[in-house]
C-alpha cells in the first residue's frame, strides 16, 4: 500500500513541478503565451519567432538551473541532517558555502591576481574552479577536525565558527576592492538565476547528476546511520569513509550551484523536512528523490515570485527563499513533536 501511495505522491509532485516550470517560462516582463511555450518543446513554428528565442536563450536555461539548484541544495541539506541528526542542519552549516563564497570573492575581488587564469580557462570555468577550491579548502579543514573530534555536534559548531572566520576574510577583501568589483560581488551574494547561460548549464548538469547519483548509491548506508554510528559500524560500515564521502558530495553539489547562482539559503533545510512530512518516512531511497523534487518546486516557485512581485526589475532570489523558508524553519524549531531523523 505504501508503495502505491508513494508512487501517487511522486506523480503528483512531478506534475506540480511541471506546471510551475511552464508558469516560470511564461512569467516575466514579457508575457509569453502557453502555445508558444508548447511550440518550443515540440520544436514547431520556430523560424523568426521572438518568443521562441526568448525562451531558448534566456528563460529555459534559467528554469533548468533553478531545478538543478533545487536538487543540489535539498539533497545536501538531507545529508547534513542525517549525518548530524540535527533538524536545522543544512548545506551551509559546515562553512562549505562560505568557502565557495571565499573562492568567488578572490576571483571577483582579486583583480589582477586572477586575470591570467581567467584568460586561459575562461570566466565560467575559472569561477567554478575558484568556488570549488574554496569549498574544498574548508572541507579539508573539517575533515582534519573530524579525525580528532568524534562528536558530530562539535563538528557542527566548528563548521559554524569556520564560516564566521571565512565571512570575515571576505569582508576584508570587499573593504580593499574597488567599487565595481564590490558591487558585482554583492549582487552575486543576493542570488541570481538569470545570468546563467546554456554553456553554464552544460557545465553544471553533469556535475549535479554525478553528485546525485553518488548520493543515491549511499542510501542504504545512510539508512543504517540513522540507527546510530555504533550500529552502522556493527553492520560493516566504515563511518569515517562515509563521513568523508558525505562532506565531499555536499561540497561538490553546494559549491557548484553557489558558484553560478550565489548562496541560496533555506531550501536545504526546508525541503528534506517537507519530504519527510509528506511521505512519512526516513528511508533515503524515498527521501533523496522526494527532497530533490520538492527543492526544485521550492526554488522554481521562488523564481516565479522574483519576476512577478514587482515591475521595477527582478528581486534577489535569496530574499524570496528566505521569506518563504523562514516561517517553516521557525515552525520546525517551535514544534514539540520529534522529527523523523
């Protein structure tokens, strides 16, 4: 019965995601008729069609990266909540996102220091490498700490402290950078899906798919981890290697989307809780795809609001996700019943 119920729910949330994608493609300063959007997907009547070009070159890459980002952040949050057994853990608690921000800050604010690298590799790849290197740097610190510190809560606190130090370094870089670089970096920190092109999507897509596939392969071990680290060890799981894999996948997924879209909060915390609530399970074989779809729904909905709330431009997506996600997080904190983790 539960399999039938899960299948029905999966179909329902996929339909909701599909509808939201169509609405997102339609929404903007120029309203596109649904028939033109259908024409885009059916490859019909495309010659000299301005609507088709608008969808192809601008809106479809934006919506696709919103879906991928929702996938990545929600699964990262699920991993963090499972490993730390903390309902408020998310992809940013270990300072990994702050590390990615540091890498981007060095790239954007570093000026002439990285001009040579940018000329050789190109802006997009350089940006991705910078964010990945920053995330990996923080991850290595966390891994080194985890060798000596066994308590997950202590690692969580250390990650928060590292994030604070990294944020301070970023602030110093901003203080000494020129006005144009600072403005570019500040705009990036607000979250932006509109600047992503097809080339960016083709760079992001294989990385996210690889990361999600790797996480799904860990589902069985993650389920055993919920029963306690001692029990997981008794079942033959090397918890140290599993912790390294979890941190690595979180760094990969969070660092990649942060590089191109900026730091987007709350999705990583909210989506896994909503998935547990809807499916009433802690089984990661169900939760990983469920949280992915719900995270995509969350971010696509936020993207729709960024383009429809005001006619004065586009709102920062990070502001919208905070407004949508914060009440839910407050509810999680205030609820008396135990969460299913």
